[in-house]
C-alpha cells in the first residue's frame, strides 16, 4: 500500500489549485496580450496583420502585380502562419482594404469589401486582393536580415517577429484591441504630420510633447469630420490616455425659393455606421423629438457622402444641428489609449515615447541592413579580388588549368600557386570564356574598385551614428514626399471652451513689420496727430540698420492672413501678435510662422469674418510682375498651422498686395514708375486656391507694381513717393480700362519725387501715417494734402534728412482732439 502511494505521488504530484489557476491564467493572458490583441510599438501591427502582409509578400501579390483571390491569401495565412479560423484572417484583410477604416489602406481590394453602411463584404471566394504601394515600405529590407525570424506554429516555416517598416504605422493607421484586463485604442494620424514630428525629434531629441503637438496637431480620421477642442488631444499626448469629441461635418443650403433651408452632412465621425445614423435621425423625427425636420434622405453615391435633412419653413438650422449632435451619432467620443507591446510587455506610452521607440527601431534596422550589405559587399570583393588576380595572370592561369588532369587538380593548383581561397578558385574555374575579353576584364577591374568604395562607405556608416540618423531622416522625408497628404479631420475650438476672443476688447491696432522681419502691434492712439511737413515721432528705434517696411491697421479680433513670397498663406489673430513699446522692433515673424528657408511675408490682409454670409466674397492677390488672381474667401476658411498654398508663384515674382472683393469692385494698379491701370473685377474669373492667376497689367522694362487698390467710392487716390512727396487725385481721372493693358500715368515721376512706394484710396475724415526707413513716423490730417491733377508731381508731405526714404504708408481714422489738447501741433 505504501509503495503504491509513493508511485502515485511520483506520477501525479500534489499541487495547489490556486497556484495552478493563477499560473495558467497568466500564461493565457500574456498569450492574448502579446500574441493576438495588442500591436507592437515598432511596426504598429498585431500578429495577424503582420502574418497577412508577410503571406502576401511571399505570394508575390505586390501593388504592381495582378490581383489574386482572397481565398488564396487566407489559405496561406491560416495554413502557414496563423492557426485560427479563416474568418479571423479574412476579416483582417477586409479591414485593411477599407478606406473608411484605415487612414492609409494596406490591402488593395477588388470586389465588395463592405461599406460605410455596415454592409458585409462578399465571401472571400468572390473578392480579390493585393498589397498597396505603401506596403513596400513596411516589408522593405526583409531579405537583408534586418529583423529576427521566429518559427511558425508548427516549426515548419519561419516568420518575422516584427516588420522593418519605414512607415510609423502605429500612429498613422492606429489600432484597437481588447486583451485580458487591458485595451488599446490608438486613433489614426496624418502621415505628413507624424513624419514632421519624427524629423523634429531627430533634429532635437529633447523636444517636448508641447512642441510635438505643434507638428502633430491631432488624430486624422479617414472619414474626416471634426474634433472639438484640443484638451483631450493634449491629455492623450502627454499621458497616453485621453478623450476627444468627434463631430460630423455639416453645412446649410437654401432651397431654390430661398424660404427653406436644408442641413447637409458630408462627413461623419470615425467608426460610425451611416445607415444607422440616418435611421436614428428618422426615428427622432417620427417620434417628434426633433420636429423641425420635414424630410431626411441619403443622397450618398460613389462621389461622396451626403445626408440631406430638409427643414420646415423659418426653422433655425443651428438649433437643429445642436439637437442632432446631442441625440445622434453625429457627435461621438473617442477614448484614446496609447497601449502597445514594448519588449514583449504592454505599456501605456505618450506621443514622444512612441516616436522614440520607432526611431530606435529604425536605427536597429539601418544598422542591421548596413551590416548585411557590408558582408555581401566584402564577399563580392573577395570574389572580384580572385578574378582580378586571375586576369592579371591570365596566361599562367589558362596554362595551369589546361595542364590539370581534372577540376579538383586545377582548383588545388590555383589555390597553391596564387594563394587563393577555395571560393575564389572555384569562381575562376566557373568563369565563362567571354569574360576574358578586354572589355570584360576592364569591367571586372572597375567593379572591384566600385565595391571597395562601397565597402568604405558602409564601414563609415557603421562607425558614425550621425550618418545613420541622416539616413533615417532622409528615408522619413522620402515617405512624406511619396505618401504625404492634407489633413481630413478639422480641429475646431470646443463649444464649451471660453475662447480667447471673449476676453479681448476690440481696439484698433497699428501693426508694423520691419525690413528684417520683426512684427509688433501698438494702439493707433499711441501716434499723435501732426500737421503736414512735420518731423514726426519715432515709431520704431533704428537698431542695426533695421527699419519699418510695412504698416497695417486692424482690430484686435481680426484675423491676419500672411501671404509669403512663396505664395503661401498663414493665419494669426491680431491679439496673438506681440505687443511692444513704441520704439521696439517687436518679435521676429519666423518665430510666429512656420516659414521655409528664404521665405518671408510679402503681404498681410486683415479679415474680420469667414462666415457663410461672406461666401460670395473673394480674395484678390497681385504680384509685382502684374499677375492678379481672385479666389473665394471660403477657400481660406480652414487654417493650418503650417500654412497653405494661396498662389502659384513664378520664378522671381512675389505677392505685393491682397484685398477682399465684394463682387462689384474696381481695381487700380500703380507701378513704381508712376503708371496706373483701372479695371473692373469682373475681368478676373474666380480661380482655385493654387492657381497662378492672369495678367493684370503689362509692365515696361524695369517697372514693377507697388500697389493694388480696391476702388470703393468716388474719393481721391493718394500716391506717395520715396522722397516724401505725395498728392491726391480724383478717382474720375483714372478711367476704366480692360485688364492687361499698360495703363496711364498716375503721377509724374522725377528725380525730385523718386520712385513711387505706395498708393491708397482715401477719405476726407481720415489721416495718414508715413514711415521712413530711419524709423521716423508722422501722422497728419488728409485735409492738409490738397487734391490736384493726375499727371502732376505732388507736394512735400514729410521733411526728410539726407539719405532718408519713405518706405510705408497707411490710413487711420481721424482722432477727435479733447478740450485743451495742445499736442496736435508739431513736436
């Protein structure tokens, strides 16, 4: 009995059920966490995605090859690498092919792969698929030992443990998954912004999360829509967890009669079902919970999404839209959790840590790829060295081979005679006779020199980390150039946030820009009124030969559109501009705007509103070579921190003016040599934001346009010259002509006057501010400048010292002097 008990104890040892359950559950949990549900921080892929892409690569179904049946791909995935049901593999392939699920699809599908309405995809025997173009960047260099391979589930094959991707897929396409006791939910992002963040981190490893947020502004969903507020984005980027509010993109259209309105939805929140959304809206209308809608219909087609909700007569569209946001999936929250596998362990990461891990992954890949290429190059150099020896001793080699009884004897003889390795000797024996020609011998010699240079280059890379980082940076920029695109999701201010504008009192500001690119604002009231001919007061202190080159007047709540010489436009509120002392230069514009090398601000346009009632308004842009373009104001409604293209600039040209047109304006262009042309805006057709424009004025040799005026009334035109002279002439003297002519004289140019620097339309109740290159500033009443003929030379407006020139002029409203004010006289 005792012996039997001992045998049973040895065969069936007693264990604690608590310990066994704990161990087994932990093993199962880690299997799910690492092997199924969570993505790797390096390539951003879960095992099933990685295996599907690897199987497609092994099949050779690249983006430039014919499609193959999805069933064939699924068979390889589950038969070779992923021992689960075929539905798991096919569902993965389907999702990677859906452009409404993936920001940058990884599968190019042909056939029915589902829809935004929640329709199921066709069976895998009916659909076909292949890899997309971006996949080549994910599987690139797999054959160069850049990553470790691991055995598949039955040890019959090997599969990569991670992809050597050049694409930061974890952020670019996002990921979601539920593991045991944890979940990940990473939103997709714009590849251009993510690459910008990676490049910035390479340039400055100490970059902060806040600075990264200026480059990676937030998630960018494939279905577009809007994100309300930045607080959730900031929290997620700093801590790894946060919540953002997504909204559908809507606009309001009027009926043909103009008595009714319709709410149009063109983009819906990410991961929302369009058919369910329409059903929900119809249900609310039927139950009278929303009684302002008379009809709901889905007009979506292959050209895009369009849900139409017609309103009853005299209903307020804004109120209905807010009701829809509150009661339907037109507004949903997205909980961000940056959870990924790091060194086989799940970790919650902030945005900077994710970028750091990806850059580290790329460093490992580049080092391993370079080592592989070096090893292959050295092997090739070894062979070429043997061939080179054979060529140098070709007669002796041929004689030795001819006199040998068999190949082995020839091989041994070559090794002994020329101190070759077995591989070198065998290569010589295998060499074709045609390689003994003079041309082929020269090729071998040159190839040997080239491979030695390549070996030197590869060794230099392995010995210098800065070269490795340069390679990584250049590859990132190539990805950006090839696959970069514009954001689809707009980030707007949260509706419950107190906007900065609510705390800013409206006030007229004089915004000055100096020659070297400094900008500041000061209240207009800071500059005292003087008589014509005064010496003025200092507006900016002359520092290191800097001087004021431009002056603009606008309200603190206006938006400034900054047009650059490269044809781009940037947005800033006036109150966001630096407030500096009267004699200070302010702040460098390069610190306010993301300007490229050599780019500078060429024109600034204050805009008070981008509301829908202004949709008929256009922005006119004029260049110094006489080009002119008219673009809808709505094209500039959505600002980007990095700016947008406003005008395609030809080599050597630049923007000199920008104005808002109301539909029935006339334009007066004035040149440096005193010529002018006056034409109606209807002569210019409305063009797209990136168009180059048309000819506004033909110029004489050496002449350029200095001003473009929108003539709004019959008031006079003021022209200022660089030597401090000016004059006012009636608008009636500038007759209407057709666009594209050479024009007529606007002022007589002479040595006394100098070149014309500016022209503006003025009113009797206004004052002018003149600024000299020394920083001297004068403000005077326009009534002191008399109206004279168009072809005259004008009168002196400001006394200048030797060498001083007037560089800028602007118009301000006249101040009403208080009783006892004695400072209206010249000081």
